[in-house]
């Protein structure tokens, strides 16, 4: 398995290069540019814009800038933000852990609730719970995250006063784990709800399909307990398609964090990426896109590796 | 655009009398923190390098220039205790406060002011705002507490550009290379500055915390801690107000109807020094002042203010902010009158043709209206204006796009609306501040050299009027304020007659201010100084 994983990682390197080339090209096709924000600012003169363009190297063709960026990246230099002037790696370092906390908690909540709820729904097919949960799942799935976020703020923070409106820690108390947890609840619900709803539906379908198989019938005939049949025999097989979906959804958490972080003022990568997009801050955009692409590849790799753990028939050689 | 406009409101945070900047020590009473929200993480606090409007809020707590503009639209002493200008308008002399110190305790002297000149004109430093410094020929220190700026030509806006600008601590910046400065070395740790507060902590994208500057030489401050939270979403900001987490905050126009749900706040309603306009790109028919006048008559400004802005604006008749020193309330204006508009166009030789549109010399009168796709209210304004212009036979389709497309160059095959050589109208907001100089907007030397010039100049409407050029030259070179006012009265009259653009309205803003915050005053020109604020 290690050899297979290494091989996949090596294969991913040219893919990532290709992703950077294409994204850099597309970014430069977009109208405007890093200095367009100054065009209608009466304090910034045209001559100053020309000086800035030269200082930032923006007067060079895009492919020259791309190769300079790539060369620097290969030497461990992610470049500097056009606007703050700070190293991109520093900007990412300040925010990536916060996004990983949010992504991780949303992932755990989705997984921790979605799978059991899906199983329960399948084993209690056509029950009141099943109908209610199906309705709620579709409702949650269809809910736009920006609206859901504001709705939760209104209910739990403004009306009930149970949870903070936004931020990562309280502005009035020293940072603590408890404060972090309190601030995590609402953004985690928003970021994780869509996946929770989706995964539980897939889990329900998966279990329903598996429990009609002959080997499950045999297990039942042998007198095994329902709990043992589901958890020991049905679950592993039902999980196979879900693993693929979960792997593919991993970068979705990263993308979803853009809106969630914006609404809940969560100081993470999503907001950095969004402001970099708005400002056409190419070095920061490239870094964020590279991380997103790497997450997609990582998600797929993890899913493929998980197949082998779940299904002994799958061989990596 | 709106970000920039917001900066104008924030830029005046430090206003009002610092009379007799004496040696009063900073006495800090125990008080709860003041919490306000900003929409973006400041990109850069290094002097003159920031690109974002929100940078002005933290720097307004940390910075003090030689002088500053008060919320009453007057100049007050900052680091300088007094100043004068020579009769020929070429030499500005400032006497510095001998007690002035940097936040690390180092005395602030004329050497710092001289160094500021070198810094602001250093081509290796990525300066974004350097307005006015090109007129400075030399800065001479006459002893440690006196400094003279020598100009290449008289420049009336000197106080609002150079005089009130930031001063750079020489002993700090002198040891850094331009490359280190460009890459934000100043922002690491506690930046040394000369304002009433110091930045004690900056958690990126989360909050900036300020503590009183122990070496502040001005009046003592009363608030022990100021927290500026970074909250990008305006609805979230409103929810924070609703839970009482913010001491003050702007009310987004979408939440105006919810204003009565806020408890414990006073609502301050002020006119913002930002106006909304229709830029008329004078490439074909729009060169004709009669056409521009007709479009002005056909623009329902009052309806826009009432129905689209919900009263959060006042109709604009010029570019000088109402209530300001240079505003002329007697300038006549055009009220909405479609009949009059149609009459003017008929007299100008336009006749109805195919499709009911107006034609002249076989050419259709087409004025597409562009605005930013992200701006809901401006899109509505464009639709309303289009409907009324089309009622008089002007074909005015509405186009929305990102601002970088609206103002950008596009491609040679598909140039942006500003540079495509066709009649176009663009709706956007513009804030030149309370200062009267509008040279870059309407002076002919700021007209792009050709329709497809890669970098459009600020006079993108291509308005050319020799009388305007001459008046603006007088406006920026006369040193007498009353004499300048007479000049700007003439400019406003000329704007009304020749319509370089259609002025729509001045924005009004609502700010919720905690009833516990005392001494806070907000006007069009800024706020009362932070040392006047206290919290109970």
C-alpha cells in the first residue's frame, strides 16, 4: 500500500503543475488586474499605477510571470502578496490551521452524525423517523449556506443569545478551548450540514441495497442479531460508494469554507482566497488554488486507500 | 468604490481641537473596551503603502500628522503647534511641538519630517498614495522643531494632502531596506507611531487591539482598550450590533427597516462626502452639451432618492458636499421634466425614426448604461434611468458587469465601455472628500490621450472646457480660502451649465452608536477626536 500511495503522490506532481499553468493562464484572462482597484481612486495617480506595475513585475507577459512564480515555488518561495507585501506562506500559515479546525469539525460532525443517521433511517425504512429525516435532509441539502448561516445567527445568537454571532474567540475573554468550541458550533453546522444530509442519504441507500443481498439473508437465517448483521456485515460493503463521495467532498469543505468563513468572520483560508480573488492578488490566489487542487488529489487518494481497507478483494499491485 | 467612500468617513476619526498640544500625561481611567467592526483585514499599516480603505481606521488611532481636519471642517494642530505660508504660496513653515514623541519614547523632530519627504519620493518603495508630494521641491529643517516645505509651484491643497499626511519615524525606517519595507516589516510586532494609541495586538483576519500610547503628547485618552474586529459580512455586523457586541457600527441599507430592533444605541444620520453619478463618455452625440442637458432633465433623481435609496440620500447638483465650506447652495438645478428633455433634443435636430428611437444625420441616439453587477441599488438606478431616457427616444440598454470590466480596458477586440470610443453612460459612486479640488475629474489634461489608451485617465468622460481648466488652476494655486470659494462657486455654476456628468445624489449613512459612548460626534467631515470619547 505504501508503494501504491507513493506512486500516486509522484503521479500527482505533474498534474499539480498542469493545474497551476491552466489556472495562471485563466486568471490572467480575467478582465482587470491587480491594479484595477486603483483605476478609480482619486488618490492614486496614473503615473503611480505605472510605477507599481513595474515594481510588481506586472508589465511582463503572463507566461514570464508564471515561470518566475513556478521557479520561486520550486525553491520554496511562494511569493509575496501584491497588496500586503507579506510572504504568501506567512499569510497561509496564519489562516490554514483555522480552516483545518473548521473543516475538521464539520467533517467529523457530518461523518459522526450522517453515517449513523443514514443507517438508522435505512433500518427503520418508512417509519416516522425515516420520513421526517428524509424531509429534513432534502431541506438541509437545498438550503443555501449564506442564508442558513444568517438564520442560525438570528436564532441562536440574536434571539436566544446562546452562542456568539461570529469570530473565533471572544473579544472580551482570553482565548480558551471552551471559547473556541462555542464559536465553532454555528459555522460547523453550516459547513457540515450539506454533507451530513447528503452522506446520510447515500448511507441509507447503501444499507438498503446491501441488506437485500443473499449473504445478509444468510446471516439473518443463522440467527445473528440485527445489530451484528448491520455493523459487521452490511456496513463495510455499504460504505464503499460513500468513501468515494467523502473523498470527493473533501475539497468541497475547503470551498464551502469561503462562504461560511465570510458569514461567521472565521479567520481562515476561505476569506483570504475570496479577498485575493476580488483584489486579483495572483500569488495568493495561486497558493489557495494549489492547496485546493492538492486537497482534491489527497481526497481521491485517501478514498482509494480506504477501498483496500474495506474490501479485501481490492489489491494495490 | 464604496470601500473608498467608507474610508472617507473613517479618515476623519481623529478630528477637532488639539489646541495647545501640551505635556499632559496620558491618564487612562478604567473603562470597558470600545469595539467596532471593519469589513476587511487591513492589508498594510506601513505608511502610504496600504491599498484598502479600511487601513484608515487603525491608522487613525495610531497616526498624527502635522495637522488634521476637524469634524467642523477646520484645521487643527497635530504634531505642529503652528504653521504659516509665504505670500507667494511656495513655502510652508511648521513649528513642531517640542513635547512630541514617538510611541517608543524617541523625540519626534524635524529630521523625521525631512525623512518623510525622502520616503514618500523614494521610487523603490511601493507607495500607493503620494498626492501632493510631486509639488515638494525640498524640505528644510531649521532646528529640531521647525521645518519648511519648499514647493515648485503654489499648491493650495497642500494641507489636505501633505500637511495632514503621516510622518515617518526616521530612527525606525532608516535601518530597513525598501525591500523590507515593501514586505511589511513595519507591521510585525508593535509599530512605532505618534498617535494616541498603539497597536498592541493584531490577530490576522480577526481583530486589532489598541492600547493607549504611553508617550502620547496630546490630550489624555479615556478609553483603555479599543478593539477593531474584522467582520466581512454586513449582516453579521448588524447581528453583532443587535446582540450589543459592538460599541458602534454602520447600518447596511438593507437593514434600515430593522433599525428599531437595536436597543441601547443612538442612531447618527450623516451625509457622506460621496456622490453617485452618471458619467457620460463624450465620444459622439454626448459631446453635444444639449444632449447632456436633455438627459439631465430626463433623469428622475428625486424618485431614485425616494424609491431606490429609501431616503438615505439627498439629490446632488454638483460635486461640492452640501454644508461644506465650498458648497454653493444657490446653483440652479434641473428638476425631472421629460417634456423639456424631448423638446431640447427636437430643437437640437433629433427626429423619431425606426423603433421609435431618436436619430440625427441617420445615426441612432444610443447611450448604453453600465454599472457594477454587484451593486443592487445601482443596477436598480440604471433600470429606472433607462426607462425614462427611452421614453424620450434615447435607446439606453442596461449592462452590468464587474467593476474591473466596467472601468477596465478589456481586450483590443472587445474594449471596456470607457475606452471603446462610443457614447456610454456609467453609474457609480465617487468620493473626492470634502476638499474642493476636482482637477483630475474635469480638467482636460486628464482626458485619455486616445479612446483606446491602455490606462484611462480620471477624466474618462473626456470633458474639455478651457474655462474649467483655467478656474481649476486658480482653485489649486490661490492661497486665500475666500478667494478660492469664489472660484469654486464659478466651477459649480459651470458644472451646472455644461454638465461634465450627471450628479445623482449624495449618500446618507446611519451609524448606531452605543448610548454608553460619550463625546462621540460624527459629521460629514469626520468624527470628534478619540481622546474626547469615553465609555461608561
